[in-house]
C-alpha cells in the first residue's frame, strides 16, 4: 500500500515549471485530479492550451517524479474574455489578431506559420486574411477557388492543411487592385468575419494589414478579440511602429499576448554564418519596456521565404526543422498566455426579455 499523501504529491508537482505559462503545474491549475487507491496513483493533468509536441516530455517528467503513477495528460481550449459589449462569434472560441504597425516585417508569413503551428499542436484553427488591399494568405497557404454557400447567405471557408481560411483574395482576381475607400474595406472585413460559417474553431487567427487605421479600429470596436501578437524586426524603424500597434491595442482594451521578433538574424545559406543585420534584441527590449511577454524570434532564412512563396509554409514543408520548432514554441507560448486570462462566460447566461404587462 502506498504511503504518499495528496499533499506530498502536490509538493512534488510544484517543482515542475511549465515553460509556456512560466508557472508550476499546481499554481497554474493544471492538476485536475489526484486519485490514490492502495498501490495505485492516478494523475489527471489538463493544459489550457494545445501542446501536442511537449506532452511526451511533460509525461516523462511527471512519471519520473511520481514513480509508478498512471499519468493522463490532455489539452483543453476554452473561450477567453473579450472586449466589453462585444458578442462572441458563433463557431469561434478565441480570436488572436496578428499586427505589426508597418509593412515588410514578415507578419503574414508569421501568421500562416503560427496558425499551422497551433494546428500541429492539436488545435482546430482558422485564418481570416483581413488585409483587403494586399491579401497574401491564399498564395502562402497554397489555396485558390471561390467559397461555396449552402444557404445563399453565408460562405463556407476554404480548407488548407487543416486550416479554415477566408480571404478577399478568394473573391477577386489575384492581380486586380482593390480601389476601395475605408468604409468599404471595413464593411468587407465585417462581412467576411460574420458571414463565414466557421466550424468549432479553438482559434481564429486574424492577419491584420499594416497600420493603425480603419480596419484595426473596426476590429477593436466590433470584433470579439481574445488577444493579439505584435510582430517586429529588431530594426529601430520597425520598433517605432510596433510600439504604435501596442498602444492601439492598449487603448481599445485588447490584451497583447506577446512580441515576436522576425528576421532576428541572417543565416548565410552557403556557410551558415549568423549575423544581426537589422540590429540585435529589439523585440526583446520592447517587451521588457512595456512589461510584455517575449514569445521568441525567427531568423531571416531563405527557406522561410521559398516555402511561403511555394504555398507550403515552413511548418508544413519541413515540420521537424529548427525554424518550425521555433514557430511551434511561439504558438504554445502565445496560447498558454491566453489560457491564463479569464474565461468567457457570456454564452452561459440566458437572454432575458421583459414584456410589458397588459
């Protein structure tokens, strides 16, 4: 008969720090059940974010710590709190907006690989290409065609690599310029978002256009966003605009889950030499300045560009590469930070209608 107590087991588990939440398993509320029966110990651990590639390592850590225990670990994604007075979107648990403040920092490439990384970690994921003037997700995700409609009113998202995808690029010719004024752009964004039949998504990743204009304002006021990512390069000019993106999210009460530094170093394809051609640790310094999470960095690697242009982003083209592992780590960290936020209970409350008495 085992002599270990529940309290002793919890004390042991407190020594395991989740690298994504930066909390121990007990403090992070990941231990859902401890059952002690005679010579058997059963541990049920539930992570609030997808972490398929990390589960074997975690299982081994727990098994070595609590020898002989039966360890069951799974992930469960639930809806998190959004802005006040904004209703959740049917079929979507969480929306994560990816912003940069300026163009040319690789935000769309990051978005595609980030979404695919979340999917690889076990989540059900969609992508909304909100860049009306320059949609790039169809090309990057290797998908084309026109969305179908089952009811004549709403659109079915197209599918690519297990992602549900919607983009204005599916509705117009790839080479046709979108000569639209601001109100038309925001209306198109709202229609794509609300009139798409998203199917039970854990995360909908929104690829925002650069800047802090009409599209971003519409997103903040009318779209239920759970969190956001800011993408920057180490360059001072890029960091100036990344700070504006952070200030925008701060003003509209959308939490920033963290900062990702893209093109952090250049890796020579001939000799493998690594060089900080755009500066060093700019994203990390920005994160420290505003007390944000630094989620990771991605190198300037020719394979990332080639894979995206070829319609097979790195996470799909070479899933075991060091670059893909970086994307997966960033995805796990961002989802883990979101999982620490308050749950959304809006769908638990009934609609109350008051009728005047006769």
